C-alpha cells in the first residue's frame, strides 16, 4: 500500500470501524512480533498488543498524518505500553474492542510457533534478560534497531527524537548491554 493509500485509509478509519479493521489486519503481525520480542511472553505480548490497538482505535481521531507510515504511530503506542508494563509489572486490558485479524492465517498456530522459537533460542533469551536490565530508553532503541531492523531515521520517527539522539542512545545502550553480558556469551 502506498503512503497516499494509507493516508486515505487512516482518514476513513476515523469514522469507519471497518477501515480501522483493515489497518489492524495490515499491522497486527509486525506490532505483535515487536512486542513479543520485547517482553518474551506470548500472554503478555497478546495483552500489550490488544492494548496498543485499543488505544489506537480510541485515539484515531487525534492522529495527524505526517507523511510517514501509520505503523510508526502504532510502534510508538506499543513502546509506551511496554514501558508502562515494565514500570507497573502488570497490564490491565479489555479485549472487547479487538477481534482476530481476517488475514486467513492461523493466529494460534503462529503463536505456538513463536513461543517455541523463543524457547529454543537461549542466546536470545539471555540477551533479552540483559536488555530488560537497561533503562527503557535504551531498550526501545535496541529493540527497534535489532528486532525490527529499523533505520536510525525510522527509529527517530517512532520515538519522536532526533537522529543524533538515537545514535547516542543506541551506542550507550549497547555499551551497557556489553557490560551486562556474562563472559563467553556470544
């Protein structure tokens, strides 16, 4: 979908729940994947993903198009929800507004596969464990850069920060992460 098509769909979604459903279908997998990589728990990732889309639905009327993908706004909401989760160590959500995507994929099967992949990657889990010890600002830039493969300028758009700030946060976060990693961890 082009940015112009996406802009039109976002404008339509402000008054048409079906249009929001298309935005949900188009973005659910990548937002869920990002959150799952950040929290390493299927249940928590489902809750935070649901909360992300509930907040997006409730606030779609306030969304202002800035010639960047709608998904950046969703990443920003999800990053805030993850930060809230880590601050409170709990997530309270209502799933009343969200239904399963109509993409035709078997979501439950995808979740089981994702959970198995996480359990089978000890290195990932060790790094994830160490990342959670970092400040949220470092967790966000590291996750967006390495888990979502975003460029520095894209991370800046998601977090609403300048590229120089993102580079600095990334550098400092990686330095702290290196110090936290146990010896001989590759």
